[in-house]
C-alpha cells in the first residue's frame, strides 16, 4: 500500500474514533485490513451525512462535487483523503458503486423533502438512507447474495426507523423534518403542532407505539443475519440488533413519549449491551 493510501486510512481511523458512539465495536475481531475497510466505509457515511445535514454552503452542490470525487474511487485517484481510503476498500473487494450513490441520493432527498405521505414512501427513503450501509458491510465481508442482503435490509430499516422515533423533537426543531408518515398521523389524530409540544399527548404516544412496533418487527426479521456471517463479525451484527431493540424498549419505558425526553443508552448502556452480546455468544459456544 502506498504512503498516500496509508495516510488516507489513518484519516478514516481518526474519524471513526471521534464518533465511537456510532461504531461501537469497530469489528475488532476482524483481521486488521478488514477493520481498516470498515473504518473507510464509516468515514464515507459520516462525511455524506455531515455534508447533507450541516454543510455551511449549498449542500446540493457540495453533494454533487463529492459524488464526482467518489467516482474516482473506481476511475482514478480521489482528491478527498476520506475517499482515497475508500478507494482502497472498493478496489480490494470489487464493490459496486450503487449503494454509495444511493446514500448520496438520500442526502439529496433531504434537501428537497421534509415530510413523507405514506409508510411505503418512508421505507423507500430508508432504502437510500439505511440499507446501502448494510450492503457495503456485507460486501467487505464477502457476501452479495440476496438472502443476506434481505436480512441486512430488515436490520438497517429497523435501526433507521427507531432512530427516527427517538429523534422526533430534534428532527423537527433542527431541520424541520417529520418522518412520521402523514397517513399515520391522520389515522391517529396527530397534528404537526402536537409534535412541537414539550411532551406527547395520548394520540402521539399511540402513534409512536405503533411505529416502534414496526421498527421492532424489522429488527427481529433481520436478527438471524448474524448466524450467516463469519464468527468474527457476529458480535457487531448482534450488537446493532440488540442496540436497536434496547432503544425500542427504552422508548416503551417512557410511555412512548420521546418529546419530553430523548431516550439514549449512553456509554453504560452500550457497555451493558456489549456484555450481553458477548455472554450470549459464549453460551452458544458451549
């Protein structure tokens, strides 16, 4: 590996360390080169989200420029060091550009759309904003079959959905976004003004409970993916699912009121989830 590529991978590693709450185990059991690949993926995803959510200038133009540089991962040498790290990964694993481009498109959607009419519309958005990440991870692990991708899609959709229901107040206040489908808000009698309250009324609690059940079902549907990958990646995949289910439980314990208080596991909660996963794996190995 060239010095430039090694330097780029160090940039990706540093980004991962700064955002360790989103990369809880960092695939520590994987061989070193695969861990570096996972960090390159995370750095890419983190950068795309930052451009789409917090770029100071014209975000659509910034996303277009980033996409032009992204194509150089396959066609040349990217200028951005995070993409130079990614270039090593996509070439090593002959990865398809599609999931990377879909993730960029999700952030373009964010620039022009802040409401979703139906649940089907929201799921389609998740297939841009969430499922590409699972496909990237599976490709690095050497899997491209439809069965594993379908299980990964369930997991990623479930995680995305429960994060939406965790952040209802934050998304509305910070970005004027409401991910609750309009058809469901109408069904439960919830108005947009209800979501700006300091606490959820009974209708909003019922709506959130309904959506959390959907997220939980997706997470359960994808849980067996961990049994279909190398044992070295199983703790991470189990932890993603366990973390999502734990968040569903935390929302339920609050009476499905995420307006008054945003549920979050914190470092202690993440450590507890990790311990439960490890103990579960040990029990299965006996």
